[in-house]
C-alpha cells in the first residue's frame, strides 16, 4: 500500500505533501513528494492528516459489548467498533470480579486475540481491580472489592502471559508486595481507586507502581486528618516527575480547566489519553449495562457519559479516541502534534511497545489513522490492512 497526498504527523512536526509506503505490514518509506512503487495499492489521503494509529490503554467495551461479557464475539465487536474511531491498538480492561470470572477472561482473551483481524489489535489485558479502596470504588461493584491476596493474584498471573497491566490501591495491606510481584513479572503496576496520601504514593513508586489510572477519577486529593492537611494521589501525580498519568479526556470526567492543568504540569510526554469506554461507546443515549450484560450494573447514558441510575456518580465513559484528540485541541489548547503524541507515542512507551508502535517510522508496524481538520476518521489501517474506510473519504 502507498498513501499519497497526506500531511504526516511526526512526534515533533507535520510534514506536508508526503507519501508513505507499506510493505508486509511495516512502514517501508516516508518522504515528501511521491514514492516510486509500481503495482501497489494507492490510497489518496486528499490532503488529510496521516497519523500513527491511536493506542487506548484502558477500554472496557463499545458497540453494545463489554469485555466482561466474556465471549469472543464481544471482544471482536469491541475491537471493530473502536477501529472506526482511529484506535489501532487497545488493552481490554476488566472490572472488579470474582477470581473465576477473571480466569475466564484470560481464556477468552487468548481465543479472541487469535481471531482478531478486523479491528484494533489487542496489546495485553488490563486488570482493573479488585484490590481497591471501598470508599473510592466509583461504579465498581463493592461486593467484589478486597485486599491483595498473594495466593489469588499469583494464581491469576500464572494462568496467562497476556496480562500487561494491573491497577490497584497502593495503601491497602499487601499492596506494596503486590507491586513488587507485578514488577518482577514485567507487568505495569498502576495506582487506582485509592484513598492513598502522598507518602503512600511515594512508597508505591519505590515498589513498582509507575502509572496513575484515570487521574482525578476514583482517587484522593487534599484531605484532613486530625486538623492536619495531607496531599493525596492527585498532588502526588503532579509532584512525582517519574510518574505517568492517563486521563479520560472526554470533557465530562475532566472539564477544560483540568485538561489544561494536566497538559501544563505533566505534559504530553507523561500523559496518555484513554477512553475508559464501556459498552455504550458508539451507541445512542439510553439505558445500558456496565460490566457483564447479564450480571452487570444498570446505567444510563446521557450528556456524553454513563451514569449510575440515581445520577450520583459517573459509571464509565462512552468516549472514542477521536473525541479525546479533538478535546485536547479544542478544550485544552494543545496543538495537534501534542494531542496525537498523548494517544500514540506516550502510551506506546508506557506499555513498552514503542519499538513497534506509536510513531510513523521506517520498520515500525503500519498502524495508521487518516483524519481531517475536525479529527473525523477517514481510514484506519492496522498492520498494513485497511480495517475501516469512511464512505465519504
């Protein structure tokens, strides 16, 4: 495949009137002007942007399906749904659940990964919970929340090589040992749904935790204990330069001032954009279910977000990746290269896949998204195969 007449987005600038050549699923050449490659399929970008494919580190579902449905069909449908919005790689994400359900998820992931050739690529499982602070559970089901259990988590880790990240509250008994265990297995440990104070987060970093899951959501800020103020996880995330953060940049979970704050103090090199999308992503407003379709939590989708029925809390995002990029430009004031970096280069580094994905460079996977000035997706290409092409491109 050869893509012509595109504005190619690199980590530092935009190159106009470029051509990009794909051979055997890899990027073989990029240059301004044209590339002499007779006999290949030609895709005319018609002046649109040619970007690295979007990488979503935290997604639960979409298109009416949830990964906790624990079916191959759900996995494949979610991958196909998010590809329509520019996502070329994603981490299927669980909710708090019984051990048996998590073990079942590991089996289904392995089956689905082998069959997934028409959607965003799976780049490892993200286990969100069940080791959380009950007070910061959000929409997570409280009956499954518990402290880290070495017997349990070692059994889960032994059951699959596909776990790439795990989110937990670091102040819980046994959570620091858990972080060290994850680190020893090469698994990303993340701070989430937590009442930790600054000192707890410092200890967490010393014991393997490197990422803050959906910054501002389900975590402590400044608190008082016996008249004294303590900095929380939010402040720790800003103060600890070595910590990465991910944000739900849907404009609802985080309004414009907070998006601007994260951009200013963490920067594009430490911030990953995530959808945290549940099954309602890509679906019309109305009633839905968070988690397993049969046993999950009933929610309502309105105002561009999922809410608990009593509207006391958000219950997940319905964002898609294109919306995140658009919001960082229009709400947070980021330039396009900066916004794209937050959903390509930065998440690729965080997940340790930057040698293959996250930027347009010769030898890397041909994961490419083409979009216009409004960040409307015109085409999504995964490993050199066009997975989605808009009818009006």
